C-alpha cells in the first residue's frame, strides 16, 4: 500500500475547499500535500493534481453558476482557450526543468502571488 494513503482524501478535501473558496487548490494545496504524504515524485504529484483538479473545477464552477450566477461564461471560454494552449507547453517545460529548479520556481511563484494578493 502506498505511503500516506489515508491522507489522500484529506488532501483532496483541502484542495477542493480552497479551490472553491479561493480559486486555488490544485497546485497550492494538492501538490505539496501529495509530496508530503505520499512520496510521489514532484512531476507525478503535479500531473496527479492536474488530473484531480478537472472534476473539482467543474463542480466548483457549476455550483457558482447555479447558486450565485457568478460565472462569466464568455470570459471563462476565452480563459479556457488560453489555458488549453498553455497547458501542453507547461507539461513539456516540466519535463525539461530539473527538480531543484522546479521547486524554486514553485516557491517563487507562490510567494509572488501571495505578496501580490496582500498588496492589492
């Protein structure tokens, strides 16, 4: 049995909670959680998080659309088009970036976004 299998649904719950509440959850919660509790390699944790965030995002968007009417469908479609183009490029880049550099990039982006959110 994989190490930390007990923690996987907890990591998923936390990722879903923060995804629905703050729009973050896949990378910020799930990737570190998978790394910490399961022993997955960094690239596998990123890929697994991406696979898990698809249904999480769909459910969150549906709830927002139905309960609050908060989804701007036109903007979401254009945003998704850009993301669909960017995602394969990111996956290719992930395969070429050494793990220590990937770790630093992840931390730098997380910190930069956190600081940005504090000041705006």
